[in-house]
C-alpha cells in the first residue's frame, strides 16, 4: 500500500479493493497493513472490519496458524464492545468460530484436548446467544472424521439436526455427507448425495471444486468415465494454484496418475509449483503431497524417474528425487497428526491412496494428449514419434550403416533419415573412432552427410536461415573430402534456402496466424524496383543454380536429377509468389527437363517429383482440370511403378484439388486413403501432419466438426513432435476455436492453458500475434464458461497490449469492443465507455463496421436494461456512435454479413427506450425499423427479423401503452401475411401474443 488511509472512508475503500483481489500473499499483506492503519482511528468499527478481512485472508490463503490469532482479537472486541457489532457483524463473529475450529484441526502441534476445548467454547457461546447447535455438531463431526474415531455417532448427531442460519451452506453440507458415505465404502450413495453439487445446483466459494476433486475416482469406479473427464477439466480450473485448495489439486494429480495421464499430471504439477512454498496448512499440505506422491510413484514405475519435476523451491528435482523428498515429508506429517490424535487414521489413509492401482490404462482427458517422453522436450527439438511400422535393424558395422544410409538417400527413401539419425548418435559419441575404410571415406565426408540431413530437416520446418548455413558448411566439408559433385548439390540447396528466407521473419506469421491478426511488419514486402523481393530472390537463385549446374562435372545421374529438381522448384516457388501467368511456361520447361532426364535414367522418385511439380504449376495458374488430370496420371504411375512412399502426398494433392472443386466427399475419401498408406512410412516423410489438417478441412465442409477436431489436434501433435511449433500452435489454435464453437468450453480452456504454459510461450519466443490469438480465444472461452472475472482480466490485458499494434488497429478495435461489453456486463459502464472509445478510435484507422456496430448496440442494451431511465442518456450515446458507424459503412459500400446495420440500430433504439419506460419513443423506433426491413417475401431471409419487430411493436402498443385494438390488428395482419408466404414458424410468437391480448380484453 503506497500510503496509509487517512480517513475511515479511505480505509473502507481500500478494504473493498482488497476483497476484489485473489487470495494469496498480496491480499494477506495488504490486509495486515489495513489492520495497522485501522488501529490509528479512535473508532472501533474500522478495526473490526479490518480484522474480519484479515482473518478471511489468512483462512483462504492457507495460513491456519494466524487465523485464530486474528479471531482472538476480534472476539475480545466483541466481548468488550458488543454495541459496535450490528446484526451482520454479530453473525460473522459466530460464523467464524467454525473457521477457527478448522484451523486448529489443521495444526498437528495443537493438542487434541485444545481442539475439544475450542468446541466447548463454541457450544457455550452459541447456547448463551440462543443459537441452534447444528453448526457445533457439524464441527464435532468433522473432528471425529479427522481423528478417525466415533465417526458414525458424530455424523448422526449432526446430520439429524435441523439447519440454522449459521449452518454451513447447502453445498458444503452435501459434500460432507457424501464424504462420509465415501469413507464408508459406499461410492454409489456418495455420488447420489453429491449430485446437486456436481450438477451445479448448489455451489459456494469452494464448491463444486472441492466435491469434484473427491468424486473423480468414485465416478471412475462406477463407470462414469466421460463425466469424470468433464468434471476434472472444470474442477481443476476452480482450484489450481490456490493454496487453500491444495489438497484438491493433489486429488486431480492422483486422478491423472490413475488414468494413464501421467504426462498431464506432471504438467499440472509444474503449474502448481507455488503450492510447495505457499501452503502453510500442514493438513492441506499432507493432502497435496499424498496426491503428488501417487503421481510421482506412477511415473517412476513407468521407467521415467529421470524426468524433471516441479517441486520444493531452492533446487531442481527429478521425479525420483522429488518422490523421495515428498515421501519423507508426507510420512512425517501423517505421523504427527496421528500422534496428536492418538490414532493411525492419517497413515492408513495415506497408505490406501499410495496403494491404489491405475483404474484405466488410458483416458483421453484433453485435446492435447502427451506422452511422458515429451515432457522434458526442448522447444524446437523434434521428438521421435511412436513407430508406425517395423524398420530393419541397423547394422552393427558402421561401414554397412553408412552404405545403407547413402544408398537409401540416393533413392530418396524415407528410411534414410532413421539411418542418419543412428549415425549421428554413433559419430557424436565420446568414444567414436572413424574407420579407415575407402567405402566410408574421410570423416569430413560423413560429417557433411549428417549436416546435409540436418539442413534438410530445418528446411522442412521453414527454418531457412539455419538450413542455408548448414548446407554451406556441408559444402565446405564435401570440398575438403574431395567430393565436388556433393559440394555443388549442397550449394544449390543453400542457394534455394537463402532465397526462401522471408524479407522479414514475421511475414510468414502474418499469412498463417489463424486469427488473421498480422505480425509486426507484415506489410513490408521489401519490393525492389517494383519486383517483390521474394520473386527477385528466387529468380536469382534459379540463375545461380543453372550456372552451378553448368560448371559442375562428374555429377551422378541422381545428383543431376536433384539439381534439375531444385531448379524447377525455384521457378515453381517464384510462380507461387508472383501468381504471374508469364512465369508458368518457364516452370513447365524446367519440369519437362527433369521429367525427360529422370525417365532416361530410370529414377522413379524424380519422375514422380516432376509430375507433382507439373500438377502444382497447373493448380497455381488456375487450370484445375489440367492439375487434376496430371494428379490422376501421377497416381496411376505410382500405383504401377512406385515409389510407394509418394502415394500419400499425391493423394493429398488430389484431395486439395477436389476441395477446391467443392467435392468434399471425394477429398475426404482421398485423405482417408492417404492416411492409411501414410501409416507405412515415417510421418515426416509423407507429411502426415498436413494430411490430418486437410482432412479436418474436408470434415468441416461435410458438417463433421467433431471429426475435424480430432484431425486438427492430431495434426498439431505431429507438427509439435517434428519441432514445427509455429504450425503446431496454429493447428491447436484452430482446434481451440472449433472446440469453443462446439460448446466444449472446458476442453478449449484446458488446451489453451497447456499451450500458454509451454516454456517457449512463457519466454515470449513464438510470434506475438499467434500468442495473442491463443489468449483471446481463452478469454472468450472463460466468458462462455461464465468466469467473467478471469475473462475481463484477460481482455483488459489484451486490449492494453493491442493498443500498440500500429500495423493492425482493426484487431485492437475488435478486442477493445469485446472488452467494453464484458465491463458493461459487470455494471462498469464508465470503464466500458472508455474501452468503446478506444475501439472507435482504432476503427477510424482500420474499419470494423459490423463488429463495432454490434458491440455499441449491445452496450446500449446492457446499460438501458441494468439502469433503466437513469442509464438512458449513456445508452443513447452508444447508439449515436453506432449510427455514425452505420453511416460510414453505407458510404463505404459495406454490406453486413448479418442483420443490416440500419434496421438493427432502429430496433435497438426501440428496445433501449422500452427499458427506460419511454414506450411511445420505443414504438416510433420500431416503426422505423419495420420500414427499413421492408415487407417479407416468400424467399426473403428477413422474415424472422420482420416478425420479431412486429411482435415487439405490438407488445409496446398492446401491453405497455394499453392499446390492444391496433396491436391485435397489427398481429393479425402479420400472421396472415407470413402464413400466405409459408413462414409458419415465424407466426408462433405472434399468435401467442395475440392470444394473451385477447385474454386480457
């Protein structure tokens, strides 16, 4: 707190501000400072209120040692100055006896006799005040359950009593009853008892998150796996990183461990690393550590004890090391509680949890399924995918392995890459000795081979800068090894890779970011003398490769074919960049040279490559029939002569052509067959990730969004495994948006939470606009999940950041507009006005007519609905802005995709005036809206809008202005017209209103 409050009003304002903060260290420290400030005032009431806030901060900040101390001060004031406490404050004092009872139970150093003495104190004070004893018996039961003695009797004494105003809320009491049945071994009864809470019918600050955590395993044992999955996603979000719910976090970790989701468990453990340091409650810590140990034991049993794990601060941990530490600490805590209680309950319960076997081998919890071997992956480093097929064992002899790798590489065979990977492992081993074998050649030659393979991988991930450098280094080593033909081929690759480096590294991001939010500098194309830099670079690269080809002698046929392929590829890329008809012939000429050469020398892979390039060229030039014919010919040749590993890509190409021709069914069939064939080859070699992405698109065209979602996530997973994180994040972003559109809100949030926690994202390495899109989708999902506080926080942060996007004010306009609506929903209309003004300013630079008009009308509706006539002026100001936006749209010739802006605005004027009880003005506005909409026709898609306007106008006229006759005439005429036009569904609300008006007559 910068300065202490000088007046009680300032103190109360600070207390209210602190109550809006999340529980944790900041809120607790501020509460302590406010108590110090309150002590300076002569009045007692400010101190009472400050102590109440402090005790709450201690209680929900998991600091049970301090909560009773704060309450003792409060109780002293209550005894000494009871007149200061009004009915509400008195209620709070008696309520918080229960908080102290819970705090004392959580401290093993507090003797059992002291626990009972506190309950006696509570009972005596309740009796003296004439209060019902049900809350006392509730605390007595909780102590019995904690100790593990006389639980049944204590439960009956509590559960049979009538609730009082000081009883725990319905949700908390339901949870306690369910936990009793669960401890008795009756899962079915526990779940029945929990149902109102799990279904969301009863809730409070801690519920349903607390109940969900305990219900997960019973749900699995009862066979309700889908519900357990859904509740895990929703419930975890309600307790993560919260010290006062660390025990519940531990149960979510346990759930992951027992359902084959150990990798997710480690991910959640990392997200909650703060709990190792911030949980001051020994009982909560024990519950948390028990869950942590269940997870770590399971990971260790699966052979991954060496994996890193988030743990106690001050050092780094492996799974094995952390498990040993957790085991010792948890054993000690359980023993301390049992020593205090005189039972073995906590040790027994701990043993039962650690002894549980997995309940399911694998349960897909999230859209992002991860394996344990992916947990410690360095961003950008490829991960070996699960083997799809058996690959021949590598020869033990290094010369034999080198010979195999080179022979496969000459063919372009996908298995060459696995051989190079094995060779890289052997060559980089500390004890490696290079053989003196002419067939292998010098070490420089082998190192060059490995560099060329690595450069190829980098190029596939569009890391052209690094690819070019690696190819150049390889060329130098080939020269040193006396293999000039290999050196020339490596230099040709380097030339092409250099030409593919974008003029600005963000240009690619601008074209591929799924939100359409361009990256910084995307507008700078680097044109030179009117020729785009990329086109000029590719033209120069082609010329350089032609010269290199002419100057190099001694090329083997496969090497000369590759040079021809690179030349044709450079011109194909130039055509793709320029889209110029003048560049088509040059590509086809080079492709013809390649095809003729490969045919003369019988090089099947390059023959197929030539046919692919020809099909691509026709497709880019817009000649889809020719492209389709070439692709069919390619497939016929591959099926007859091979090579078989080209089939999946060729089928993928034909599928994309069929998608372009609006034949999604045929495209879906091609892609399904492509994936079936791709299973026989390494995923990178046949670009399985793209096949899944294209299949997702086909599924969307066919109205199969759930299937599309599966393929999107699979595409993202494969891209991530090969180190292409940008494409992976784009695919995951699209998957998150689709899952949100499908109403799978928790799936969306869980996926995005996982992505945003990635080390490279946290470090700000990926494209900033892509990360902003992930956050924006998450904010929208939070809003859809009714977590408005978290959604508003994220929207405000995004609005502040996007204000600096000088190259993209339109996106800032849309983000600021959504932020304004959220603020209005929270009744913060002054801040909503500020956000709307930001949106309007950005819109002036980059118009977003429809989105902004929709936002302004919604703001007006919210203010009028929530403030009535008091908010009319503000609402009308929003509508005036919407009117100016509509006029601008009309002047610019913009046509809205949804309702026309002018009629929608007139309708909103009607609704706003209706909320403000200005019914004549409302009716006049609705009459204007009807005139703008116009009479419906048989094929007019606006019949529903017209009917709604008629209904609203009739309601104003007949109900609020009490003129039923003209209202009924209006309704009857509209019903007749709509019926005659065949719009019978639209007549139902009109006939319903007419019947109501006639009944009231």
